[in-house]
């Protein structure tokens, strides 16, 4: 496996789970370099425990077929052998030669179609949605772009797409989901926020499921206590992120989340508990 971004991590996790011996070649210091650091650390620990070999700060130079598989030569001259090599190094839009320029639709240097917040291109009455726009390569974003485009075209009142409200998930095992601002943005000073991280090891339902890897993390704006982001790592994180997404979208206070009933025992209980720990005495 060459590439340690989302796709590389997902395939490494999947093939490892299916019983394959996996080597992950990463040019970066860690897997998932653009994701939450704590989440990446959890996944790396799981990879190590499950036998995934991670070659960090390594860059693949060539991939060659052999009689019984492939050999990958790294920049330092070392070689990695295997039955197959999967390249997970990103993608490019398939927009060339389809008449966009003739129609007045502008594209970026990378070939992505330029759109505004309501999915309009630079040509009158032409909208674009999906990965070809280069906004975020997520099916949920593509669908939202499409709904916004149709509503805008029909004359309905619409709210432009707001990327900080996009929830996303990395389908590794455990799953990694996030929404809103990131901790990196908080640490850089772009946002002022309080952060709480709660391990799933303290969650009764997680203990019942023998789920030991993961956590819930919530970010609340300093002063106001408004939920502005969160991260969930664990089983079904793609489902568990939704209540935090609602809180971000509706600008809920941490006390709003904390005072809402959760089922006991449930993994969502950790979301409520994390919010309680962010309570500010008035």
C-alpha cells in the first residue's frame, strides 16, 4: 500500500481485517497526516497491534511486476515485496475535453470546475456538484451541493455551503469521524476554544462491546460555550458524529448537549459526558 492518507489507511485497515499481510508506505511522519493527531495515534497503535507494517518517512520510487508479485523500490534504495501494490496517491478531475471552456465554465489549474457557495459555475444557469468541483471529495458534500443547486435554480431560499459544518468519516477500524473546526486550528490561534477528550474505556457500552480503542473529543468556543467542533474515534463513529454535527450546525451550547438525555448504556453517553465536562459556571 503506497500512500497513508484517508484512502490508503482505509484499504490498509480493510485488507488487514481480511487477513492480508499489509505494508503501508508513508512519505509522512505518521498516517493520516491531515487528520486529528490523537485519532491518527490511535489508528497507528491499532495497526501495530494488528500487524500492519508502517514505513514512515519513506517514498516509493518504482513499482515493478515480478513472476510472483510486485517489488516496490523506495527512495533510499530498499525494496518491499508483495503480491500486489495499491497506489493511494490522490485523484485528478476528468474534466478535460468536454467543452467546458466553450460553454464559459472556468476551471482551476488543477482542472476542477470553479463554483461559488450555491454551486454556480462562471457560466449563466450552469451548476456543478461533486468531486469535479474540488470542494471536498465526499458523497455527502456532492449531494448537498446538488440540493443547493436545485433549490437555488428553482428560486428557493438557500444557505450557501459552509465547509466547517461538513461531517466526514474515515472508514478504518476503528472509524474516525470529525466535524467543525480542528484542534490544529485551535492550537494555531485561529479559534479560541476549550477542548475535552474522553476515552471510550470509561464507557459502559464500549466495555460490553470490548471496544477499547477510541475517544470522544468536543471543542467549545471560549466564553460562549458554543460547540464548534468534535472528533469521534470508535465503532460506528460515522453515526456518533451526528449529534455533534447538529450542535455545530445549530450553534448549541455545551449545556444544551449535556442536558439532553442519552440512553444508558450507549456510546452517545460519552458525547453527553464530554459536554458536561465543558460546563462553564456562570
